C-alpha cells in the first residue's frame, strides 16, 4: 500500500539524515 511505501521512504530518508549529521 501507499502508506507503507511512504513510511519506508521517510524512515530511509531519516536514516540518511542522521548519518549525515553524525
């Protein structure tokens, strides 16, 4: 479903953002 896909994309983007900040 679209909701699950959106959540996965947000989670992935958040993980990348955290790695960049570190």
